């Protein structure tokens, strides 16, 4: 059985969407961030930096597999299932956009939120920097999606899962009005039942 340690954030939703798409059985442990559960010794044994999401999977022989970070979770289970990660040239493109979602789009979106919304002192330079970078990433996604149905090409993949939750948040905030291709893709992904279920985790 897989236990998903998560919280309703875009990073958390990547993992739950992936597990729903693959039809894997899992239980949800919603981390109590206000109580500092993500800094507890028990959770740090699973996710050493206290980041989420993470999974613990009970394996034969009493062994527990741990994976922390949405990137590791998506890549591991996609490879194990032989799904959501195409072969050949499409694999190369998929991995590039997958990594873009994990290491570029997500962190920049989170940093903009921290400086523009959560920071007690608003620093215009930081806000403008992250907003400009995030817009540059939306533009790159929009150009790519003017060339292909999905980020990796003709097939839906972990690249789409890695980027979708952050794009969904941006769309709700009205920040994609000039990105027609990106809006088309967002609507297409949003129609998938597994995505709808994954975005609802944890309830």
C-alpha cells in the first residue's frame, strides 16, 4: 500500500494526479503544517528536508520504500507502470518539459507567491523579477503548445502532470488571457477524470 503525504498545493496535486492516472491504490495522509508535522522526526525520516509531497510504500519482506518530491514520485511510478512516459524522440521532449515543470515553473511560481502575497514587506524588485520570469515561462509553454497537443508531443505524459497544477492556478487568477494555446491545453487536461480526482486530494 502507498501512503501519500501531502497538502492541497500544486506540488501535492502532481503526485495525486499521477497516482489517480495510473490507478494505483493509495491512502492519503494530510500533513498538519500548522502543527509542524512536516518537521517531525517521523516525517523527516521519509522526506529529509521536510518537503512535500512524499510517499511511503510497503514492500514485500517488511521493507518500506520512500520517495520525496513530486519529480521523483512522478518519474518512478511512470517508469514502473510503463505509462505516461513515451519512448524515442518523444521521451526526450517529455523529459525536458517534465524537468521544466519541476525545476523552473514550480519554484518560480512559489517564489512569486511568497514575495507578492505572504511576505510582510513587499519588495518591488523581487516581485517584478519573479513575475517577469513566470510570464516568460507561460510564454514558452504557450509556444510549445502551439506546436503539439501535449508538452511531450502527441501523448499525455508526466510532463503535462508536472506543469498542469501551476497553470490551473494561474488560469483561475486570470493570468493566461493572452496564451490561447496554453488555455486550450489547460481545458483539455482539466477534462480528465483522474486529474479532477487528483486535484481534489486531500479533501
